[in-house]
C-alpha cells in the first residue's frame, strides 16, 4: 500500500478536485484546486513526471479524477480520499 504522507513529504503534487467554494472553506497547505469539471482543460498544470495525490471531500470525485489522469497517460496517480487525510 502507498504511504500518502510519505509521498506528500517527498514532494508529490497535491490536487484538490472539490469546488472552489469547498476549497475556500478549508484545504491542504500547498495544494492546488482544480475542480473535477475543469480537470481535462487544466491537465497542463499537472506535471506528468511527479506523483499526484488527488483528493476531495470523500474520495468519490478524486477517484474519477484518477481515472481521467490514468487514461491520459499519467503514471503516478493516487486517490488520497478525503482532503483531511493529508493534514
């Protein structure tokens, strides 16, 4: 099993796929907010050569985001579930 905190400490990209309103109410320091419905248009903001930790409120949207990135050729994607898992 992947150690999310180890990946975070090693410099993985932190991508929060919640809405901007949800992100504004609380977020993981250092994370970038790319809402799930904007992911395809904003994939260029995500480095393909580094691990990506995806998260949302519960893990549902981040699971969908992982599938999108995997289909687009990102090799190191991880569904971290709820954003609070990375605090």
